[in-house]
C-alpha cells in the first residue's frame, strides 16, 4: 500500500482544515517545499497536493507551489483543486503533476472529465469521490450532490477509471480513524473479478495511527493519504519509514 502524505495549500502555505471547513484553517508551515523535503528525506515517494484556493475559485491558483515542489524534489505528485478546464489540467501537468484528481468536474461536467480520461489515460487521471453520508460532495466540499458514492465510482469504472481517492468528509481532520466499512464496501462492489479491472482505492480522512494503516492495507486499499496525523505527530515519519 502506497503511503501518500497530503499538503493542502491556501495562500501558498501548508494548511489543514477540519471536515473541509475553511473557517477551521490551521497553518502548519509557511513553506510547503520544506515539508515536502522532509517527506522525501523519510523515504516517501508520493505526495497528494490540494489547491484549496483553487477548489473555491473554480480554477487552479497555487500552481507555482506545485512547480516548486515538483522541480526541487523527486516526489510523484497527484494534484487536485480547481481543475475545471483543459487549461487547468495543462497547467497542472506543465507544473510537474504526475497525476491529477478530478472531483467536482466529474459531477458537473462529465464530458470534459471523460475527455481527460480518454486523452491522458487511466494512469494519469484519478477520480475524486469525496462523500458525506455516502453522497458525493463537490466544490471544495461546500456542496453535496444527490449521487451515491458506489454507483458514482462504478459508472466511471466503465469509462476506464482505475484510481479513486475517497474521503469520508465526516472523518476528515477528526483523528478518529478512517471509514473502514465504507472502503470495504467500495473495494468489494467495485472489483470485477480481475486485479486489472478492480478499483485502485486510495483511502483518505481520519487516519490516526499506524494500526489504521495496517487495517487499510489488510482490506485491500492501494494507497492511503495521511494529513493531520502527520502534522500533529500522531504518526511520525520514523514510524512511516518502518511501515514502508
């Protein structure tokens, strides 16, 4: 299971929110590159970067931060937040993203998101399936849709999607453990009998302990995103090194 630390960006700074609420913004570092280098020095290969300003503004804002981290580390970065147009995705890839994550766009503009899957391929495009009470949430989690998370994922599997990041918003930033049952259900219902056809699920939200990581690996998650637990030292980089 891949370990993927998260860096969320507001005003060019590394922050965390609780349950996606912008009013709970807490700044952890003025310099995201510094944090990224710490991750890389610990042997971590992957990074999940979210442009929270972009998610609110409906276009990419903090691409310079992406550019800086991508050019000054070897981290493989998946980038999300504010990707709404062909120009946005070109900006993200040109700035150094290895993959991009589309959430709101996959709900609000299926045609453009499906065109990205077709153009860039399933290794480059991740479906963001963030949910609250199993309903897909969009626009930086400021809106809830009427789409159920599992049919939403299955529908996009038919379009070629392989990688899915699923955040249970009710768990995000709470440090109370991840939604194990939700992830079990997604993995069991979105596997088509062969490894190649099955969803590669990246769990996000609520991860608090090394035991959480072991449980997520056991149930078959392909990756896990870790945010606040790292910044609050509930999980240390040394523990992650041992886990990796």
